């Protein structure tokens, strides 16, 4: 009788595990597009997780994970540096956001099965492909009533900034390129679909109004080339690929007005900043925040910084103290002091941490990225996924904020979890 009950319990746990992983396939598809649906799916997964069994073993498995340990160190940094902070309400808001990512990471690494990981990442790529098709319809002026558009810009359907969308587009392009170069597609139809996706998404990158996107695109391609090396790619293929990329950029510069305008804007904004100390436009404003942020950092304790969330007001005051012209001051301060205080940022993840937490904070941040880099991967394909995530996020973070963006950070930690070895139930 007891043995039958044990077998029944194991059968139920296996059914729950299957249900969770099928839901993760749906979750991966909805994560970059249908946020309301994604939240519903996640709630169902959480309920099933509570009944999945071996919760103690799963918790111990998570605590031994080096990435999770680095996450806890990151969270502890924010909590400890709250002491003496003048903006504890904002600090606690950020801590709650980070804690939610890290709790979800525990569910990811202890619930996702090895045999489902490729299905899950394929669902994610399909979502990006679908998003890209919708982007094209927006570009040509078509909108559909059944689609909930939440994006920013003329042809960004679901993300709040151009750069977030192009980051994930470039990431997916890298994975698709790997499949094509290593001939690991499962059929000719899949090869054709991947080829079409790579070509159409490459064009899409240059129709999106994102300067960073132009850089992330080539970073993803170079990451794939360096990862595969001579073992999979001949010198001829590398030459043809690089020649194609160079030709693409030359064509874009000569015939794509959006691309031309963006390049010209970078040049003019840097020139104004260097020669006249005028910081306007997205490039100039970021440079201004970098300069004034570093000034605030150097005026305080370089080792420990100014404290959790205290940096924005100090940088804003620094701008005011310099008696800048009304227009320049208004532009710089407008983006520093957003409607939601917790979202105020220097638009540079590294500088945000440096000014708040000093050298210690930068060390903790890079320790998190380092543990991700050193972590064991389940296969070469998922190892590449990890490298693509790191390459894109590390570059993205120089000109944008990352950790306080729930949508992007949640995707990052979800995809990182896919690259790691799965939790093994006792019977396995």
C-alpha cells in the first residue's frame, strides 16, 4: 500500500513537472510580447511549483548555485547601503524588483527540464520572429485592433525603447546564425525559415531608430564567429560574411536616411559637447550624465559611493550648480527626474553602481557577470546563448539601465537559467 502511494506521488510529481515545462514553452513565447498573458502563466507555474515536491532539495540546489550566490551578494549590497540613505523608499522599491527576479531564477533552474530547453528557446525565437513581422507591418503603416501595442517608436511593437527590442533581435539573430553555420537545423524547411529570419531581421535592425542596435547587430555576429572559430567556419565563409556585413553598413549609410541621420547626429552632438559644453540629443545627454556623474563620484568616497538611490539628486544638483542655460538644464534634468522616481537613472548601469556603491559596487556587479560567464552550460548551443547574452548586455549597459527594467531583466535571467544544468529529482 505504501509503495503504491509513493508511486502515485511520483507519478503526480512527474505530471506536474510536465505541465510546468509545457507552460514554460508558452511563457517563453509570451515573455517578449504578451506581458499580461505572461504574468498569468507565471502565476500558474508558481502554484504548480509549490506542489511539485522536493522543495527543500530545490532550495539547497539553488543555494549552491554560484550565480544565485552572486545575486544574493548583489541584493545585500543594495540593502546594506540603505543605511544612511536619504531615499530609502526608492531603494526598497528597487530591492523588491531585484528580489522578484532572483526568486523567479530559483523556479527556473529547479523546474525547467533538460529535454524541454530547446523547445523553450525555439518558442522564444519564434516570438521575436513574430514581433519582427509585426514591426514590418507598423513600418508600412498597418495596425491591427487585436494586437496590444505597447512599444515606443514607429515600428517597435512591444518594448518601451528601441534598444531593448534591437538587443533581443540581435541576440536571436546570433542563435539563428549559429544554426545555419553549423548545419544543425532539423529540416530544409527550418533552414529556409531561419535564413529568411536572418535576412529580414538584419534589414529590420536598420529600420529601427536605434544607434545602439547598429552596434549590437555586429557584436552578435562577431560573437558567433569567435565562438565557432575555424572548426566550423572556413576562412572563405568568414571573409564572405564580413564582406556582406561591411556592404550592409555601406548601403545603409548611402541609402538609408534613418541610418544617415543617426550617424550625423552622433557626430554633431559629440562636437557640441566637446567644443561648447552643450549636451543635447540622446548621445550628448548621456555624455553629460557621464561627466557630471563622475564629478559627483570623485567628490565623495570612491570606495563606497554615496548610498543606495542617493546619486540622482546629487547629480541633478551638480547640474544646477553649474548654472547651465535653461534649455540644457531642462533637457538633462527632465530625463534624470522621471515621473516614477525609482526609474531615474544616469543611463549607464556601470556609472549608476559606481556613484551609488563606489568601487565595491562595481566589483559586485562584475562578479555577477563573471559567475555567469564561468558557469557550466548544458551544450555548445546554450553556451553560445550565454555568451551572446553577456556580450549584448555588457555593451548595452554602457548607455542604458538594465536591472530596474523588469521586462528586460526578467528575460535575461530566464535565458541564463536555460543555459545551466537542470535540477535532478531523486529518482533520476
